[in-house]
């Protein structure tokens, strides 16, 4: 059976939101000898410009029978007034398709169409606060790479569209085809960790900023004491001046930055392995497992054991 996939675009879409899943479905189709056919769609059809300026040729939104609809995200979702047509089409067509999915901020279109009311969902970490304010009826899970609620699927930002497509492929064709597809794409079939591992340093402004080198130094010494005096000494500043400058540059205090880095490291180890929780706590610098548990509850809303169970599932 060939499943028809419709990929919905709009002006100023993020090109990898569309081409990442398209590539995954195309490869899975070759491996499975014709499991998928693909159609790129947009209001009015024609050449649709991405945020990069590169254009994809789309067919008009139509009444064809689709197995799955995948909605791309991108900067175009910041002005929803311009997306009335695709939102109306989704509202009309979604009840007649088996699955509906979104990549990145494409979740805004699903929410506008009412398809996420009462459902769990995710979107790009940088849009999570805005999304939660706009759509309080959606149960947002901002740290997830992708979320499935029934036959509605949503994913985090940009490359997470590939994770989403691999999960859809596995749902259709089984783990072996999904694994072979991931191997051809040279990506993880199931990426360890959530969005926090990718957003933590960016959210603190620490990738190219004044304290980027210090943060790298901190990451290599998470199991050691990292008080403000030691950090200030490493930065060749007085503790008082360092604390003020660091907070102004990154938006968080030195203590909070250390905790975020420890959480980032601990979560990856919790989800990806079988280490005892107390050993993870010690390696990440929490020392006391109870202290790490409280930090996980504050940051992720779940204790380490729950995240490990979810990752294994």
C-alpha cells in the first residue's frame, strides 16, 4: 500500500522543516519499495519562497486523499493573519486523514485550526512561552523532541522534523525500516535527550558571548565545586564584578548557569544509559540524588526515574 503524504508550506517557511521529512519519507519509500508518495502543497500553489529565499514548487491545497498531512514551520508563522487559507484547509481536511503532524512552529497552524485543543504537543523551544500563552487549551510539553497524542503529532524545531518523520515511518513500517532510513540519513533513529540539551547554552547566551570559554571550562568540571569565587577567579575578575557581568551577559546568575549545565549533562545520562541515579548525580555535580531529583522536578516537571522510563518506552 502506498501512503500519500501532503507537506504544507506557506511563504517564509523553514526549508529544512519540509525537506528533512521529505528526504526521510523518500528514503523509506525506496527501502520499502513504494510505501510513500509525496506532494508539496500551498495555498494557490506555485513557487513558494522559504526564509532562505530558496523556493519549492507546490501544488494548490486540494481535496485529494491524503494518508498524512505534515505542516512545516518557519518565520511565516509569526504573522498568522497571512495563514488563514492553510488554517481553514487544515480544519476542513484533518478529520478525513489518518494523521496530522507539524514540524517546529507549524504547531501554530494546527492550534489555530483547533486540532490541538485538549491535546499534548510541542514546538520549538524558543516559541514555547508564546505558544503556551496563545493556546492555553493545548498541553504543551516544551522539552520534547516530538509528541504523539492519538493521531496528531508535533515536533520541536527544524531538524526534529527528521525525528518526527522517522517515528511516523516506524509507526507505519516497523523499526527495521526506520533504522535503515536513519542509517541512510546518518542520524540517530531515536535522539537521546530533550530540547533542553540544545537550548540551555543558547538560552544563556553562552555560545559566542563573553563567557563562552568559561562555560566550556565549567562543562568539563561539573563534578567539582563551582562556586562564584572559583568562577570569578577563572574569569580573572573579582567575585562581585563577575557576578554582575555574568548575569548581565547571560540573563542568569552564575549559580543558575551551573545548575542548568548540570541538568543538561544529567538528563542526557539518565535518558541514554543504565547508570544508577546516584552515580549520575555525583558525576553531574549534584552529589546528593535527592538534590538532583528536586532540580529535575523544577526544570522538567518529572523526576529522573520518570524521564528514564519515558526514554526507554
